[in-house]
C-alpha cells in the first residue's frame, strides 16, 4: 500500500512538471511522440526544432530534396524551416498540412500542368493506385509518390509496342490525333495518295489481350503487296513501282509515251483523259471496234432515235468535249415538226424533254396541252376552244396577249370594254381563290357593275343601262327628259336635276331618287 502511494505521487509530480514544460498537445499524427522522454526526437535541447530532425523521420521528403525534385525544393519552400508551415502543439485535431488545392501552383512541383491536366481535379491523379512508392501507398491524403511519366497514370494503349515516351507523339489537350507524330521521319515516308489516307487504312484497329489495339510498329512495308492486292496476280512480278507510282495506280509508266494520234482513232476531248483499260479491257493491242459511239458507250436514250429507216449516231447531237452539252441547235430543231418560236426560243431543253428523271425526245407531243396545263378546264365552250386549241386566243410570244373576236359571243366590246383586261370580267379573285367565268356569263351590266340607282330602272327584273349611258363614258348621259312623264319646259329646263331628284342615303351610300310619284303635281315641289 505504501509502494502504490509512492507511485501515484511520482505520476502526479511527473504530470505537473510535463504540463509546465509542454506548450500543448501534439497533433494526432505525432501523438505517439507525446511525453518528456520523446522530446529529443524532435527538439535539440536548448534549441528550436531543426529540419534535420524532421527529415530524419520524413525520409520521403528527404529523398526528394536530395534529388532536387518536388515542391519542397521549389523557390517557395527552399531555405524555410519545416515548422514555419507545419507547427505543432496545437492540439489533437490541428491540421499540420494546410493545403489550398484550388490555388496551388503545380508548376512549383517540377511538373507543369498543361492542356487537359489543368482541367481535372487533384484527386483524379493523386490516387493510391498511381503512387509508385510502396511506403506511401497506405498514407491517405498524400500528394507524394507520383511519377512524371504518362504510363504511371494512363493505360498503355499501344501495349508496349511503342516507346513509353507518350509525349513524343501526343499532346496534352487530346490523345487523338497524335499531333507531334511525323510519319516522314519514319522508315516509310508518305508520298502521293498515301498522304491522304486515314491511318486506319494501313493500321487497322483490332483487339489484343481483350482490349482495343492498333498496330503501328512491326507493320511490313518492304513491298506494295504487303498492303495492296496484286491485281496482276504476279504476272509482272512483285516490283509494282516499275510501272506504278504513289500518285495513282492508274498512271502506268511506259504507256504515257504511246502516241494514240497515230492510230485510226485519234484521242480528242474527254477521250484524252480516259484510262487505257476503260476501252482496252481485254488487251492493249487487240483490235477494238470504234466506228460508232455505241461500240464503247451504252445508248443513254434507249433507242429513242432508232427507226426502221434511220439509226443516227451520238455524234449527231454530242461531241467528245462532253456528253452533257448537246450540239443540237435551234436551227436543227426548226427542221422538225415543232418549230421553236417566240417564248419557246428561250425555254431550256429540260423543260419539255425532261419532265421526270428520264429524258424524252420523240413523240412528246406537238399541242400546247401536251406540255402546258389547260387552266380553263372546260370553262370555255367547245365552239370557242376547239379541241383545247390554245392558239385560237394565245400565241407563243406572250401568253397574256389575247387575240379573240369577242363579237362572236354576241357581246361586242365597245368603248371602255375594248381596253379592259379580260381578267376583269372573266376572273374573280376571292383571297387566294380564283374562279373563271366564260361559258354562261350573263351579258347585262349588273353582272359586272354595281347598280348605283338601287334598281329604280329595272324592267322585268333587268336594268338596261344603255338607255341612258354609253360604254365609252359612263358620265355622259343620253337621257331625253321630254320622253318622260314630265316634259321640261320654261324655267324647268334651267333647273338643276337635284332640285327635283334629291339625294337619298341608305346603308350602301347616297343615290339620286329619279322615280317619283305616279302622278306629278306642281304642289309636290312648289308650296
């Protein structure tokens, strides 16, 4: 019992002494160093904490400093005391590493962030799986231990078939395309058409070890047949470049010096550009029929111009400068049944001869309605438009010019009617709808004109405006008051009409009242 009291006394004294010496509790990371017996692990007696003491324990930092690598060798840290940034004795929960990820300058680590590396979060690279030092893998929250080579973080797409120095071909903005790669520096320099090919044409994508793979190294290129099929089936040997080049397979050496003009078929126009094999398919030296175009070319018109008595060749309309430009002239067209006149002279050929996808020439019709729609659609009686013959009224110069003898209808055009446009009487437009009126059109004035007299002069339901008005001038009135029930005499001759025929208003407007009482007395006007 006496021994136990002694031990308790010593503990109480030790605690009081330690509490007076220690400035405070150590952080959770250093709590194992708590106690007077451990002070010298960090402190030199009578002196402050030295960097040597810190680095003796934190050998991962010491290793980087020794190699002049990492953030702790940067101008921002070099020469500083460790405790200037990582001070202690502030309690268990004190954070020794106060690190501002958002504003940290990564260039100070010796690894400059470029391209997409600037856009990603720190944790995407600083993961345990990417740390190459085994002594740091279990230390959570560490930013140490990453290597600076690409394959330490990224999967090797090339599966060790190319150099591990990815940056020699690729940039930091995007893995594809490999902007730094120059094929001209390889053993196979790209020439001619090869410069335009997509990489996949020679380096196809496959699957290797269960992953997508594209082979670049080890591709054979000692001969053209390594990539290209030998269409000659080795009849001319494997040395393709003895006849062909990279610009075009169809440029054959030796054939360019052949003078085709010395043959019975000199090459002209488009024929100069045609590959020899297009015509000489079987043999370059075998006789070839060439008297007619159809000996080589198919009949585009499918026999449209072939008859029992005639078999014209393509050269009648086309020449060797190009099939699409026809040499068939307007003069030649005028020798046919359908002569081109008036507006037809300015009409392009396809308007009549290519109604659909196919060109049609013979038997496309000769009448107007064979090409044009009869807009009158039986609105005009057969006697005035026999067999839909548009030329009875229209001509080929201008459609709007109409030459029709209107007196044949029983309604002769006189005065103003002679200069009035046909549409004014025969076409009525209501919004977007247009109605035609020819057959059955009434001849009375009211069919076209509004009756300003409100039916005062109707006789058996019809008003004959011609009794008073003329067609050349509506305002000139041929009315003889002496023929009416009230003959004008004396002062009445000089009296204005409106004095006796007052203006009356109704829903439609104002009109003069001419029809008076059956019996006219002086007292009706004078009183």
